[in-house]
């Protein structure tokens, strides 16, 4: 096995262990509810916006074929392979012939939902957006979160705002940012909180996503060597 393949397999192993421990402990990338700290000012109020149809945004579009998978602060160049069958969209992140992570989404022309990623499934899928998409609406979700062999009830609030992204792999203005504020028990009595974030550029699809503080995916900068 090539040395680089050992690195890939090591990353995949760490990812699997981290996902399994999310519900049993305090959540990977989440925070537990404790004493209130100082109040932190929120973002500046934005003007409301509305996107009338999925055709105006095309959230199911494939944004790029080369990506940076950032895991626990370390960036790995990966290939992003996509498949879309009967409204189920999958992004498979691979390096050196090994699968590192798969993201799964559902879309039907009227809505776009997050099903889960490797080792983690939401039932029913979390509705990221429905059309017309109105920034003044706050959506809610209740269901179950399955991580490894553990299943726990959870709930979430979904909000949408406009944002600008200035990434190493590209600059994207006026993107739609969807934020999922997720909470669940995490296998104990203490409530755990986790944020899932998704950025959509019109006609380009999901250009960035973050699963808590542990994993993110964004475009691969041109100066980074390709990974087959």
C-alpha cells in the first residue's frame, strides 16, 4: 500500500470513530448546555430576500469536482464524485482510490433536504429549503439522529441568510447560507448542540458546507496538487 493510502485510511478511521462517539458523549463539534456566558452580539440585520423557485438557485447543481476536505483542522485534497438518481443526490469524496466521506441529499424541485453523511443519518431528512425560499421564515425539524449503532431523538431550527464567501478556492458573493441549529441528548441527560451550515451559490450549487467544528468541504485552490 502506498504511504499516501495509509494517510487516507487513517483519516477515514478517525472519521468513523468520531461519528460513533458523537451521540454517546457530548457531540463532535457540539456544545453542552451549561451556565450562561456573556451575551455576544449577533450579525447585523439583513434585508429580507425571497427566491421564488429552485430553478433560480439550482441547489442540486454539482459545484466542482475537486475539493478540500477539512477534518479537525487539516485539509485533504479530494475528488468529489456525484450521482443523482430519482431525486437522491450523493457527493462522494475520495482520495487515492479510497472513499473518505459521502454526503446525501434529497430534492424534488420544490425542496432540498439533508439526509446525512457517512455514519450519520437523519430521519426524516432535514429540510434545508423549500420554495419559495423566504429569509424571514424559520423552519423546524423533529426526528431521529442515527450515528453508528446509536439512535437518539433530536430537533432543529433552520434559518436562511445572505452571505459572501472569500475562500482559498474562490470568491462567492450573495450566496444563500442555510444554518441548522441542532440539539439532542447525546446518549445522556445533558442536551448537546451542534451547527450544520450550507452555502449555496446561484446556478453553482452547494459551494461550502460545515458539519459542526469537525468537518467542512470547500473548493480546492488551484495551487494545491490534484489527488487521484
